[in-house]
C-alpha cells in the first residue's frame, strides 16, 4: 500500500487519454428527451471539473448513432457540432484537436484535447463512402465501424448470425479509412467481421471500449486471440469500466478494472492497453469509479499492484498517444 499522496503524483505526472466517452451524445439526447438519454437530474459522469480532477489530457467524444435513428448522418453531425461548441465555450480548458501533434501542443498549454470519433460509423455514413471524406473534414479521426446490430459495412455482436463479416462496402471502407489516416475502432464488431478487418488493415486498430472475455464472458468482450491480433498490429485496447463488461457479479470494484488491465498486460505486454471508460454511456459503474473525477483511484490500485510509473503512464495515455501519432500524425 502506497501512502496517500504518492499515487496522486504519479497520476498527475502524465495524463489520461480516454478512447471512448458518450458525454456529448448524452447532453444532446437529454435535451431531446430521447430514450438514449441518461436519467433525468443525474449529474453527468464527465464535466469540466471532473475532467480536471481526473487529470484527463485528451479524449474521444463519440458521436454515437443509435440504430433506430431515422437520420443517421444528421445525428452524427449534430453530436460533432455540439462537441465543437462545447470545446469552444471553454477555450481555457478545452481544445478541439485532430492529431497527436495538436494534442501535444494542447497539453503544453494545459488544455484537455477533445477529439471526434464515430460509433456505428457505417450507419453515420449511411452506406455512402463519399461521406468518409466529409466526416474527416469535420475532424473525425476514429471510426467505430458498427454497433451491436448491422449496418452497411458490418455486423455487430448482436446482429443476425446469418449476416456476418464485412460487406463489400465495408471492405472498401476499411481501405479508404486506412488511406485517410483515420483510426479504425473494432469495439462492437462480431468475430467474423473482426477477422475480416484484421486481414485487410494497413495500420494499427483500437478497441476503444472493450474488455477481456476470459474474465467476463459476454459477447462484447474480446477473446484472447483477438487481443493478440490487436497487439500484433500494434493496436491498443481501451478498457471499459461498465460493470456488465467487468464481471458477471452484480457489483464491480476498481480491482475488476485492474484485473482486465493486468490480464491484457500479461497476455501481450504493456504497450497494448489503455483506458476507454464509456462514461455517460453506462449506468453501472465500479465502486470508487463513479465518475471521471475518481480516476486517480485506478492509478492507486495499479501502484498497489506493483506497476511501475512508466507502465502506468503508458496505460493511462501514452499507448493511445502512440497510436494517434502513428495513424493520424
Ligand atoms: Zn459502445
């Protein structure tokens, strides 16, 4: 057990990069009274004070397009627009960035780097590959191919088993996204689609918010061979803190999050694990990690388990930063 301040110093020395948060979508859905909105009156798990308290240095705000949305492209664009507005309203704290270089520059001035990603991207482009360029121009640098169902590109883990793997359009999309320098995000895709993606990529991929199947055998989690494939391509798995993906028990703790991190490190080494909380997209959180401001408690757990400072920095942010630099620039 470390003393009460040592872990804080380690946590605050580097910074945290979160590869998946749903906060802006939650703001929009709440405004609309949409069924995807978080419960009324509950403070969001991420806001500016909590980001500072948790020493966030950067994050992907996901533009999640629900599968039942009648206007998927417009929906994604609305979330991107609101993300941009949110950053612009807090110019002293936030900076909208589109690459690793800009992220590093934002950090130098003490700002938190806000980045755009799509979740259910194949639905956001509504089967029109020309829109990949449009979303790129808007600043999207991470593309979640599919959500739990099916879209024009692929099928997710909850989709019909008869429809599996990348579609013809999906295969073209992988090529275009790689050529454009957009990070591919394989969270939610089914196993056949995963294999299809991995056999075609020209750059590392991420699983922006996925966990270890061996520790919690639910379809959303990654099997060992998938974790190894992601590591082999140089990719990163952002560990999700949703209780239902951490454990099959009713309640989760910070120890469960650390278990998933430790498992990935033991399987493929320290360079392929990061943080992808899913904040504001989830309702059951570990005890002690109920919101973004509590993230230093995870560092404390990692220190207690004997992780070195340099390893903790990689887990919290440096591994994701490496991918940003490598894939985007
Ligand atoms: Zn998701």
